[in-house]
């Protein structure tokens, strides 16, 4: 039995296989690959695209989605082991995962970081707890990485660019009024490097570097593909020659838990917005973002509404790639 | 592609066509008219009947409902255009509507007015935003009108009365401890006048008149059918000879945003409750209300529990008329 | 038409029949017994197992579940009759139950006690209101008893022990930081006595006795089966010779509404936790709990993780027994 927790657990060939399967589902959406199967979707955080696209995809494959929202429509859950549960949580992940595994054939889990201590968040306890105790496959619906988004981004880039090897992929940090999850940023460098792209991480300063776990993995993937991972704080050189500009905001890891101190730093970098001037530096580059996106904060209307924008296609492709993932986990390759 | 935003966009013949289709679905509920189709139901406000009846109807037609509740289980949404999104909303209606259109074949939207400025509310920005950017048909699940309720009312009246032309329809304002939406009231005069009824709007004073947009439309429909729209503050003459008494409470438009000033006015009119004495003035008149209804505040137990009460039938008919609307939007006439 | 509100309304033979049907569904999960049928699940309180297991079970029987959460995603509801509804509730149970009966073929209701006055709670007004006004069968999803849990417990004990007659069943109160519902405790003594077991209720003091309504019914069942119902405050004698130890915490009925006074009493009884020392006194006894369970507060890790623990099986069996209940209510025996 195999989970889908991060693309780091999957070879490039396996990822390419998932993308081909996704393309088949995009051409022929209705297939009874999950007939009489139940997929439990556990959301510790809100969702529009993930919930809808999984629900629709499951249905198109003949399956049945059950959406659970612990702490809202279900009990709060304990993830630490061996402790006396005399606090808020009424139930332990051991029971939750084991019982859900009796009701469902696949479990999806969304659990955002708490943003207080990155050392805690990077352990990804909720997802790892489900993966450890569930007796059915577990899918990451976004925790500290977002592998389903990775596949959607990859499929969309392939649709527009064909072969990705050697193409320049720029992940640019952008301003956002609040500190956000690094998950999609981590994921973007992981997938672009895995698929042979030349990857540039553009951010305001060293404080906005991503966790070394992901930078290392991306660096290794890039090198394995004869490419490189670059990090720069210079907007102009980053955009120059780019084939894809991927925008995302995230909070600076050293400031986890003391965001009031990061705010003035972040506020100095509103000019990282993706606009027409910057895009003009690229090699006719494409633009994308995982959504939700704040218009005219992260990207101007002119860019997101241009033909170079892939945001709606990428969102649609969530549907197709997720069907591929569920199919493989439930039925094998 | 056509939306179902208001019955004002539909001819009388089209409305009659929808009602006939609804009657067919009532006789034979299971038909695969929405097979493999997904319908997204977006609720900005809570719902019992609408949600359940759409869900059941979609299922009976072989389709799949996805229920979304933005701001609760999804992100808050921006509806203004061209602005820098540095406030609460994380996502713009442009992306929401476009992405949902990739996942779903039909989008239903419920969005109540904010009750602060009628000039804002009457623009119906949420529904209009979806209608503008969605690339699939949009259905109004109640905003500032409630066209699905209109069809349910119309079908129920036809079941009881046969031909509606020339029958006297009275919409009576009733007391309610809070100011409520005018949507069902607007809708009641629209549909009764469109179907050839003689329409009387009974309310406490000029302050409780409905928006001229709807009164005008109703007046024109009535005249086109050789009938009239009357407005009166006199309970006795309104009830006399009525074939249908439809009860609804709503807040006075001139007091939007300063409800504490309207409250003493409203409180003087508790005697607008529908009771047996008033119903005795009618021509053996029927009673209905869209639900939810406060018993013994808007209508006495004796009236709502009498054989003249159509409330449960009207609620059931929501199911059938909505199936007709979805069928026509998805498959054409 | 018959409801499933409490097992007190069902004979032992009927209960045994439901359990046999559940075993059949466990062996062969997919059967179209609810094809084209809609089941409305009304949750006034949160749920993980109940919601998921009903949803999955309905789907496996070919039916369609609609989940409603009044007061959160629907209107608050009035349950008193004949009153002027000028408070919070926007709708009366009469309309809710009648309308839902038009949309659904079966209605499930979860409504926990309010824990202020047991004299009020024991009237079970919400469930009784639905049962009175619905025109389709109503299923208790846990109110002041939990009959679905009873059937799951019974099926699990039969799987492990075969014939239950004469086996010693111990319901032990355990500590929990908050006062909890007596529903599962009431249910445990009802079903164990109905199925011929020798039942012992172990609790700290007279204040923790269950309502006489349930003790009486259990006593009569036990006597009818040639067994007895014992109540004891002595841990050692209770555990001795037990075949099943069932743990549950509940609030003391005399302290309803003044829980701050009960807290110091409850806090003195943390030693009621189920642990290996106590289990060693039993006749190789099995352990179970309805879930959610607080580990190392109600039961030690060692016991709940031992082969004697039936908690996950009991949770799974919810699925199978509930399918049996729905099948019988919808299609008859």
C-alpha cells in the first residue's frame, strides 16, 4: 500500500505516468475506476478548489466522497502519543484513522501549519499521523507541501510548453497582507526541478528562503536532470528569459510565531507584484498561481487576464491529476 | 447559454412551459436528464429547503451536487472590480466563477442582501458577478428575488385553482421581529401578475412598498394580461374576494441601515397576522407562505393547519420546479 | 410505518433479526435496497462516525444522503406547540418534519440533551417532534439513547462471544473532564439485558445511577431472560468474572445545570479508568467503548491496544447495523 504524501516519494517516471493518466481522464472524464469505493476527505482548513475538484473527480470515477471537517462538524483530534487526553481533543488520531479506514477506501487530509513554530510544523504531524495509522492509502490535500497542486501545475505547463527540460521556471515570492503557508512554494520548486526545468527562486532576502529540506531535494533533482536551482533577490535577472513565472506569497520561516516583527519587512516588498513590466523581461513567459489569488496585490489584472495566464487551466487540471492519483492508489499502476 | 436569475427574463409562455415540465417530473421523478453532470450550489446564507430540494432533485435527475459555503467552508470572495485586494477577501469572483465553471455544468447561488443600503443591495452584485463570469448557466437560489419560489407558488396555485387568470392574489405583509429580505415579496407580485392574476399588495403604509423595479414589472405584466396591480393599506378590502392570500414579512426599504428606527413602526402592525377572521372575508381563499414561517406571529395555527393551507405542497413543489429549470438550462427546451 | 427511536420499542426477536441482516450486509456490502431513495440526516450536534457510516451505508444501498445541520447551515427550529414564535427559532418542527418528509424517504436525527434540566432532556423533544410530525420513518442518531450504537455493540459482542445469554456485561462509569450524555450508558444496559446478559452497572455512587426509565426496562429485560441487573460501587467485584467491560463517562443526573458542584465529586473518581490491573480480574474479558475515547483518561493505551479491545470493530459495525435498520424501515422485514 502506498500513500501520496509528497512527490519526493515518487520517481520522475512515476510522476510522468500520473500526468499521462491525467491527460487520459481529461479526454474521457467518466470511467468507473472507483465504483463502490468511498473516499473520505478530511479538511482541517477551508477549501474551494480542493473540495470541489475531489468531489467531482470521485463522482466521475463512480466513487463516493464523504467530507469531514474535524473541529467544526466533528471532534477535535489528538496527535501526540502516550499522553493522558485531559485537554480539548476528544479522540486520538489512532482511532480516527483506523475507524475511517473501515469506512473508506482512501483518505484525503488537508491540515495547514499552525505558524507558531516551524520546527513543529515541519513535522507534519496530522498527515503523518493519518499515514501511520490508516490502513488505506492517504492523500495530501495540502499540509506543508501541496503535491496535487504540483501535478496540476506540471500538467498545465506541459500542455503549453510540451517538453519542460531546460525551460526556465521562476518561483517569485509576492506580497500578501498576511503570512502564508510555504506549501505551494515548496511544491513548486520540487516539481519544476523534478521535471527537468531550470529553477530560480526569487525572494526579497535570505529570510524568505524555503526550508532546506525542499531546497536540497530540488537541488538534487535539478542536478540529476543536468539543471540547477538558483536563488536570487534580483527581480530583473530572475525574470529575464523565464518561460514560466509562478507567483506565491509565504511567511518568512525565521519569524514564525512573531509575525508582528516580520510585517514591516514584508511591507517593504510590495513591488514584487507580478506586472506587465516584469513579464516583458521574460521569454514570452507564461504566468500562473495556485489560487486563491489577490488581484492587484500579487498580480495585476493585466497579467492575470492575459493569454499568458494559466491560472484557470491549472485549477481545472487539479480535477484531472487528482483522478489519476486516486486511480493509481486504489487500483495500482 | 441562458441563466435563470429572475422570471422577468422569461416570457409567460416559457414560465408555463417550465411548470408543465415540473408537473411531468412530479409524476415521474427519476429521469437521467443530468447524468454525469455536476451542479455547484453556492450558499452565502443558510438554507434548509433550497439545499435539500436541489440536492434531491439533482440526484433524481442522475446528477451530482456539490455544496459550497464561502466564508465558512471556503474563502471570502471579492466582487468589486479593478481594486487592490488588500482586505479580507482572498479571491475574486472572476476566478471563483471561472474555476467553478470548469468543475460544474450549472451553478446555483444564494446571496441575501446586506440590509445596510438598499441602493447597494438592489445591484445584486454577487449573483450578477457569477452570471457575468461563469461560462455555465447560473441559477438564482434567492438573492433580491426568489424565482424558484415563484415557480413553486405558481405550480401549487395551478394544482388547486386550475387557470389563474382573473383570480385575486393578495400578498400581505406580516409582522416579524426582525426586518427580512424583500425577495419573496418581489417575486410573489412578479409571478402572480405574469400568470394573469389580479394582484393586491397589502402593507401597513407607503414605507413598506416594494422597490419600483418590481412593482413596475408587475404592473406591466398585469396590464398585458388585462388585469391590475393594486396597493392598499386596508386589510378588509384586501382580503375580500381573495382566492389566494400569500403572507410575507419584509423590512421597510427607507429604513435600511437604521433598523432601530423602523422597529417601533413595525411593532405597531402585529395585527397583520393572517387569522381565521381575515380568511373568512375571502372567497374561500387559499393560504400560503414560502417557509420558514413563525406560527402565531405571521399566521395562526388554525389557518396554517387548515385545508386551505398550501405551505407544505408549495415546499414540495420546489423540488419539481427546480428540476424543470435545471433540465431546461442544461439541455434546452 | 415504524420509527427506530429506541430498542425498547423492539422485541428481542426483532433485534436479533436486525443483527442477522447486518451480518448479511457485512458479507455483501453492495445491494440496491435504497435505490432512488433519499435519507435526510439532521445533525443538531457534531458527528464523525455516525455521519460517515450513515453516508457510506446509504450509498452502498444505492440511496442518497442529505446532511442538514440546523442552527449552522439551516434555521433554528421551534419544538414547543401553540406558542407565538417571537424568539429565535424561525421555523416550527411541524413544518420542518412535514417538508423533509416530502423530500426524503427516511429522516435521521441527532440531538443531544442540553444538560440544564434532566426533566426537560428526558422528554427528548426534538426526536419526539420529528417522530410525531414526519410522515416517513425517523431514526435516532443519538439523543438520550443511542440505539444504533447498541446494535453495533451487540453485533460485535456476538462476533466475539457467540451466544450472549448468561455472559457477564459490566458497564463501568469512567472519569472525563466534562459531564457527558448518559445516552450510550442507557443504551448499553438496555441492549445487554435485552440479549440475555447478566448486567452490572459500576459507578462511583448513587448520584451516578442512570434514569430509572432505563434501569427499569433493563431490569425487566434481564428478568425476562432469567438474568439480573446489578448496581455496584465496588470496582473489584464488578470486574470479577466479566466477559465484557464497556466503558463510558456520564454526568450525574442530580447535578444537571450545576456542574461546578459535581466537578469535585467527579474528580475524586479518576481511578475508575480501565487498566490492565482491573482487566486481569475479568474472565479474559473483552473491552469496548463507543468512541470518541480519551486515551489514558478513560482507558489505558495498554488495554485499548490489546487484542481484547473491540473498539474499532464496534465502530465498523455501526455501518452494517445501520444499513439493516434503514432497510427494514424502508422496505419492511
